[in-house]
């Protein structure tokens, strides 16, 4: 994964304790926002109904968002991830904006209330659009 790929609604963000695909079930998924609809990415070579152009994501699409099913329940007291509370510096593009806000990059990291603190797990959902 290139950390400079722009994050889209086709991507996934999981808490650091989550189980990414192809695990079944996927756990710790962040409920992403709808994206900044003004800037969309269409994957090359994809046709038909799968050719949907996916909106890019900005910070408001991740913070504060609910973490669904964080598996971290085996500590005393349990401290699962419930929400993404902030994104760390360097998680957004310095130059590319959508709707006036910097777009998120696949190198996104953020903070949840879960313990121990682990990095978010991110897939951009595309590899066409990159930014710095």
C-alpha cells in the first residue's frame, strides 16, 4: 500500500485491534462518512455498475466516527475502540483539497480510546490518485 494514495469511500479503515479482510467476520471497522462528493476517483478498466466513481475522504469522514465491533474485550477493564477521536499530523494531503478540506491519505493514522493504542489499519480503495 502506498501511503500517498488518496483514501476513498471504497477503502476501509479499521481500528488497530481489528481483523481485516479476508478474515470473517471483519472486526473493528470504522463507519466512514459519505466523502467529499466534489472529487471522485473512478478505477481504470472497470466498467458497468462497478464503475462507480468513489468520493475521496476528508477528516470529517473519519472523526468522530464509530468503530464497529472492536474485538478488544479481553483486558481488565476492557477498553475497546468506540470512536476515532483524531487523526495524526501527516494523515492529510498538504496540497490536494476536496470541498475546501485536505483529503485523507492511505498513510492515515489516528487515535481511538482503545487500549493498547495501535495504529489504524487503512486501505485506500484505489491506487490511481496520489497526493503529497
